[in-house]
C-alpha cells in the first residue's frame, strides 16, 4: 500500500509536468523538467534539511557514476528512472536532474531557473556549460 506522502509527492510531480508542458509547449528540456518536478514536489525533501546528507547522497548517487554530456539528458531513456545513452545506462537521470537543478539554485538563483524556462535561447547557452560547471564544483 502506498504511503500518503509518497502518493501526494507523486501527484504533485506529475502536476509539475503538466504546468511545464503548458508553459513550454516546444523544445522540452527533460533534465530541467524532471529536476523541477522532483524539487517542487518534495520527492527529495529528505536531502533539503541536512547538507551532509545531501553531499553523501550526491557522492553516492551522482558523482560516483558516469555523468553524461548534457545531450544525453535531453530525452528519456529506455528504462524507468534512467536516461539512456543506448550503450551503458549507467546513470540515473532523475538524480542528475535534481542535482543540476539544485546546483543552479545554489550557484545562481531561483530566478535563473525561471529565466531559462521562459527563454529557450538562455537555456541553450546555459546548457553549454552546466555539466562542466557542475563537475568543476563537485569533482575537484
């Protein structure tokens, strides 16, 4: 039986997809959409209260795995919870999407998220460096 908190978070997650689809009817950015859906639904709220818990999760769930180029995070993969580069499936796209969204909020601001949602050209130029900047912060 599903726990009520999990059910509500899942409903909010899917609602975020509906809102995003309405606001961005073209040029969907899957990593941004999934990061927003997880962040705003509270699905990873257990990571929000404790920085040490977040950094441990980040190390084990994201940094110790393959971090793909941003192009691999632009479409859903062949199996649930993963984005697919069609050769390895070594990384969890939901985890990376959440980590990237949180990175943007911490490094820039919540306003930056709004800017890249509303302006596809801002997203394109931002995407050129996001994985590099993320790795530079956490892998050095």
